[in-house]
């Protein structure tokens, strides 16, 4: 049987991310809430098993712990269930995190998880098509499950794109890979 908590601990160890029992427990709680809420509202694919949620969704979201500096400002663009950024916020609470999502149901989940885990983050319920739609600038733009052609330019100096970037709108700076998961860093 697949044990989520044990797998999380093993992946954190493999990524050489130091954590504590409280943060690991928060990651586990976030994963369990994501699965529970996904039964009611579509946050992630319903076809995914717990194991795949950990290996294909959560693990890639832990990779940025190695490249995002403490205190940097992150915008999770098209946040959905927050899978691209909430695990990082749990492990690195000093990061400044804003999540922008245009759909109401995922926003409700994000607000719920923020309160449940006592995370200091900002949820923005808005459709963003230009940098002027937001009043702030960001160090990082995290993008997962959003067509790269729909990402407005100028929101952040660096873009962390979950997956292999094959477009030509942004310049590929670097690719990171861990256990078959690829993250592209764009400028």
C-alpha cells in the first residue's frame, strides 16, 4: 500500500530539503485536503491515484525550494488548487506568495487551505491578461497547466514553468529535472 507521508519524507530527503515534522505534516494535510476537495470540485485530474498526485504533482512543486530565495515574491498564475506554490510556501514560509485564479471554486479551496494551515498568502480572484491588471510586480511567476501563449509578459522577471517549454514566446534559461519531472525556467 502506498503511504503518502512516508513518500513525502523520502522525496524531501532525495531533494536534500531539510524540513521538520510540522512542515511534513502540513504537506500531508494539504495533499489530503486537495484529494478530498477534488471529489467535489475539479482541482486536479480525478484519474490520479494518491501515488501519482505525490510523484507527478507534489514532487515537482518541491524542486523550486532549491532555486527560490527566501523572501522572494511569487505569483502563482492560474493557481487552481495551488499545487505549484503552496508546498513551497509550507516549506519556505518567508516567501511572499500571491495566487491568482479566475474561477470561484478553486478560490474557495485556496482560501480554505490558507486558513486551515495558517499560511500567510494572498488569493486574488481575477482574470489577468496584462501586467496592469495587478498592482504589484513579482520576482517569480509560477505556471502549471496554463497554455504558455496565455501568459502575459511582464508580470515577473523569472518564470517557472512546470513541464518542458517548447514555445517561442519566452526565452528558455534553464531546465531542471527530478525523477522524470521537468521544470523550465524562462525569462
